[in-house]
C-alpha cells in the first residue's frame, strides 16, 4: 500500500496530491547491514543531461527498500526547505519508516541510513551539515503528482501525509473520509503571507486538528495561542511539534499520549514550565524545549529523573535541583542546559560527567549575552571533565581562557563558542582537534586583527565549515599555505568592521561557499576592485553571497 502526500496552499482552488513511487508498504523497513549494491555515488545531483537522468533513475531503482523509503519520506519533509537531520531521524522513527530492531538504538540506525543517502549523493548536506535536502534530480523520481480526482479515489483506504500552508483566514480543509496519518501545518505569519487575519490558528481550527484520531505525527509551526485538551485524545500520536508558537501553557491531557516519542516545543517564547503529567509519558525519548540563545528556559517538574527512555533533553533551567534529577539520566545522548550559574554549576557538571553516552552538549551561562565590556564568566568550567564520546559542544558564556580539556576532545566534530569574548585566540588549541568539522565563533574573540597564527599549515585538518561573527574584527591579514585543507564553507556574519579579507584565501582549493554579511563599504569596494582576485581565483568556489545588494 503506497503512501500519499497532499500539500495544500489554503486560499488556492486545488491541492497538490502526490504519490510516493518507492513506498511499497505502510510498514517500516529494517535496514540490512550491507550498503546499496550497484548504486553509484552522484554528488552532482542536479545535472540535467539525458545520461545523467538515466543514472539517477538507475540509482533510484537499485536502492534497497530501507533506503528508498527513507529517501521518499525525506522528499516530503524537505520539499520547500531543508530539514534538520535530528528532526528527520525523529520523524522517520515516529512514522515507522524504520522499524524497531532489538538490541539497537533506533536513532543510531536511522541516522546511519540518512548518512548512507548523504554518501550516495541522494541527500545533500546544507550549510554547516546540520540540515539536508533532496536534490531536484531525485526529488522528482520520489514523487509523482496526481490529478485531484485520482487522488481522492486512491486515498480512500490509504494513509495520507498532509501539509497545510495556511493563509491566515483560519479555514480548515475538509478531509472527511481520509486516513490522515501525518499533519504538517505552517501558519501564515511563518510563511510571510496572509490574505486575512494574522491572529493565528483559532480554537475551533485546533479542535478540528485534534479530531484526526489516527495521527502519528502532528507538526505545527507558527502562531498558535491555544492547544486544546482534545490533543490528549490523539492516543496514537508519536510525534508532537509545536514550535514558534505563542503558547503560555500546555494542557495536562498530554499525559494521555503514552505512545509519544518526541515532544518539540522549541521557540515558544511565553512557555516557561511543563505540566507534571509529561514526566509520566514513559515512552518519551526526545524532549526539546527552548532552542535560541537567550530564549526563555523551561522549568521541568520533579520526577524527570525517572524518565529512563529520554535520549534528548534540551532547554531546561539549570537550577531548582535539576542536577540531582539529571544524575539519574545516564542514558541521555543530547543535553541542553540554560542559565548555568555558580550556585549549581558544580553539581550540574558532576551529573553530566556520569553521562557516558552523551554525544551532544549545550551549556549556556546565566546573563551571558551582549556584555562585551564585562561578560558574565562561565562558572567552575576548569573543573569540568566532559564525557569521552562527546561529538558536539555548544558553549555560550564568557571565558578568560580556553579550558585545557577542550584541546583533548579527540571525538569532537562540531564546536560553537558564543559570547566568550576571549582576549587570546581560541584556535591555537582548537586547530589540532583531529575530527573537528564545523566551528562557529560567535563573538568568541575580541581581536581586531588576526593573521597566520589563526591556523598554521595543516591546521584544522578535518574542518569543513567555519563561521565567524565579531563586532571587533577589522582585518584578517593572511592565511598560511596549507591551512584549512578541507574547508568548503567560510562565513562572516555581523562582521561590520571587517575591511580586509586575508591574503591566501584564493589558495584554499576546497572552498565552495563564501558568505559575507553586514559588509563594511570599504570591503565591498575592495572586492569589486583590487582584492577581487582573492575570490575570483578560488578554483572550486560555486557560491558567493554578500549583502548590501552586492553579489559576487
């Protein structure tokens, strides 16, 4: 039985129904341990030649079921915008695209399937590698558009994935008689479009949503001020996302959703606490709360330490005795803690050190933002010893120096230092991390000038993306020959004082993308004139974007 996807622009006369060509059954597929035999990698996946198209068709046809099902589903959720890899993994599991396999951590299995598709060129990493999209040449192979009358007939007894792009008029579509299994709604103001009121989705609209009793996935993105008690009637729900909303509370009936695997309530600026009933959802594996820097943290009720199936816990307040609860959650793989302060830092760090399976950690110091003159220093960080398997580390807060242990984190692949306001370069220690692929330095370093010491020859051997944001930086004088041997993306954000790009930039033969935001007028003039060669002679540069109406 195939899946059907229906994308509807509310206010337009017809929806766009689609059938997934490769989805052979409703059941999930257990991946084999072997790679896709006979499938050639196709990194340049948007070629339009006839021979290229035949290659794409052949590759798609040869995919084993588990890869084809994942690619088909990815085609739905990334049709308009790239999708976060972590979200894609959680959705794949909620939909049953990948079945449980005894003895395996299913998030790891799903992530490995996504990686296989990336390696085959059928999923493309975007920006810093945290998001993916399906290249156009595979997108049209995964999805076949149908006439509306054919869609209505074919979906009589088939599961449907429904995407609604609201126009602000608060009109809920008629889906009577259809088995809606997944529902994705983007509200008008999130789309930047409205032909009517922008008051968000009404109570009546949300009650209609909660009347779809067979939903496995409900993903709401945008202005929602009310989540009705009836959401607790969606007893089959495995994934609930309510992001970028105006909710100030969640209904206590969430405790009825005993099959729920993911609760994503990020970017809900007015929400400050969870109902106690949430801690009784024993199947909950991913609890994602505040995400943005400086966003309101969420206070969790007592008892969260008993949620032994949690793999992800983000956006929690670091105080109120949460450290004692966290010490029992040794199975956690992704953790994000906000407003870390001196009164609980020691106990918190001791709890984190017990998390031997921890792969991703985000720590945000209390009151650490926009205080470049006297930033709030991160408390007791020198005594911290991160778990050995940690691969991603996000640290937001003032530092007097780079912690010694940071230079010895050999498994680290992603690092973000934000509002550190260091007086000395952090890269003197970081450039020798052997697996570091993505580095984000957001107001991390107060220097006005950096030079070859920023990265020596052979430094950052695995680095693929580098983002720098600095109100201080005026000049990067020179890049050493042989530095950044694998760098493909370089981004300068909020570097409004930067007037010189480095000599030697043209020698980074792997560089494909260059972003310049908030560009100083003098830098724009130089890049159009005497410094144009620094960009023009980069051999693999495919995309260069500079703001202030200046495109290179």
